[in-house]
C-alpha cells in the first residue's frame, strides 16, 4: 500500500474519532459510554476489544438477516481488523420474534458453539434484537457481558441504553426480563440510511417523547424541523439522537431500576403497549403505538386538568407531523382490558405518565376510567 493511502486512512480515522460524541451512563456496578458518530461502525471492533472481559474472550454477534445483509460486512471487517475471534448468530426481528423461545434457541446455539462465561455478546440490530440479546446475556451462565450496536432510530435513542431487556408474553409486552447494563453502546447514524421510511419515522416518536418528558428544547427543535429530520439530514439527525440519548442517560443514571424517576420514560407506553397487545404485535411498529399512546396521554392530561389545551394540541400536532400512523382498528374495550396487564399497573391501579407542560410530566394513578376511555376513542379517529 502506498504511503499516501496509509496517511489518508489515518486522517480519516482521526476525523472520525474527533466527531464521536461520548455520553456517560452512570450505573452500578458498571458505568459505560454511549458513543455517537457517523462511520463509527468501521471502528466497532476496536471498541469491542476495549471492553472484553478477558484477552481470550470470544465474540458472538446476534443479528437479523436483514441487518447482516446491509451492514454485516462492515462490522465483521472491523472485528477481523481488531483480531477478534467471532461467530454470527441470526434471529428473526419484529415483535413476533420477541419471545422466550427465541432466547432459548439462541442459548442452545451458544452452547453448541462452546460459549463460556468469558464470552461477549454483540447485539447488532433493532430493539427486538437488542432486547433478546440483552436478556440472553443477562441469563446465559448467570450473566455475560454485552455490547449494543443499535441499527434503528428507536434502538439508538432508547432501547439500547439503560439495561432493560426482556421478551413478550401473550398477555403483554416485556413481562419477562432483567436489568443488564451493556459494556458499551455504539451508535452510528449512517446505519439509519438503510431503514424504510416507515421504520425511520417510527423511531422518531421516541425522540419526541424525550422532548416532552424532560427537554423542551429538543421538542421545540423537532416541532419546527420535521422536513429536515424526515430528510435524514446528517447534522440534524446527530443532534436529535444525541439530545435524546442525553435524556435517557440522565434518567437512567438517576434511577437504574425504575423505582422512581425512570418511570417517566414510559410516556405513551401504557396505552401504546395495550394497542400492540390488542393487535397481536402485528399491526403497529413499536414507535407508532407509542405515538398513539402519547396522543392519548395528552388527551387524558388535558381532560384531567393537568395540562392546557395548547400543550395537548402541540404534542398531538408534532406527533402527527412525523406520521402517517396506522388506523386503530381494535375496539376500545379490548385496549382497556389490556391495560391491567401492563408492568406499570400496581395493586390493580393503572399508572399513566401525563404531560403538565413541554419538558415536565407527572405519574398519575387516579385517572377516571371514563377519561381513559374517551382518550382511547379519540385516537381511533386521529387525522
């Protein structure tokens, strides 16, 4: 190789390193960094090597066929350049795959491959892959380390950070799981270019959620720049992703096990999860269900006197700006019946995260059922 090519590569690597942002997540017993940067996938191998549990550790990449087709070569090349022994295990993505049988199948394959307690998993995919691989890491041989490399918006800004892992039961979402913090999270916005329009839009609702619950400037930015964001403008998306991650990191650092503050991250999820369960996880993408849940929660907050009509209207309008959203075809009573199975239900009382103003929310467990019913009915007729 010519010196000019070598020096050019070095300049490129230096440029990439300088552009990488680090956001620290402070959890016990292990703190870790979320690294954000365009082109970061090309140096993923070096970052994985940095957090290996031992020098002779083996790496097991868990991914989906679609992600591997688009980005597997880049990741595997980086692992090879870092001289890491690795194997790739594929699983289906999508909510129907987020079940215990998927985790069991992956565990059997790890055993067949002679994985041990020094092994490290790399979760390389969207939220379903990240949740299943993270849960597997939490329970395989009573716990092995995992690195998250999220490939969707919802996974980059939310699901990969904070250590919540788990799978669904027929009764509801994420009812079986564990807290298991990653060793590192590597976020490369360039990966988002391969997402379909629907997948991309779906993930943006989680960022909008972060703005509503804790960062009014993020909400304001998304409210006024939907065209730039939907066009996947590089700088614009880097800001949205980084600001969303800061919200998630701050909340998780203050409340790792969801005993208090972390519950605000469930804004839109109570009714959103009920919608997913009522449609057997086949009608909505997760972010779409959360978007409808945010609109319903805003309706509840307005009718309960917790927020102004203007605040509720802003949240609904900003949400619809990142649509379209699928129609709500299930019956109101079916959704209402699913609410009792939500993880946020305590002593039979359903708890909602409700906006008071942009950037501030309240957790409420005393919402009259009539108000909830009307809110669910309202999203059945969203424009």
